[in-house]
């Protein structure tokens, strides 16, 4: 079943390669969507794909790259949009 997850990641997640880490993991999962830095210092992610693969992606996001420190994760689940087939860094 296809799902869409809107995720906001808090912690030491900017300036540590976090967006590129998410991009690579999303590509492995076959997810579409985006990842971008927010002015607040958080990172916003929207990932869409098979629920089991999006859940695996979320588990990887919780761990992050070694240089990052994730302290909180907010996830909002919703129905999928028309998939673009792409995952991009914004």
C-alpha cells in the first residue's frame, strides 16, 4: 500500500550531510519526495512509497549519519499524491 509521510527531524541535522544521507536512503527505498533544511535548524522530509519501505526509511532517518544527532522526529501520515518518481534535495 502506498503512503506519504511528512517528517520533521530535530537535532544536529544541518551541516552534517544529513540531506544527502536521506537522499541516498530514499533512492534505495524507491521513495519519491524531497528533503530540505528549514530556517529553524530542522530538516523536513516528504517521502512517498510502499509503506514497509517508507517505514524502513524512517528507521534509517532516526539513526542518521554518524555525524548527526537526531533528538526528535515528528511524522504525519497521509494518502499519497501523484508520484513524481523522483526524490530531490531542495
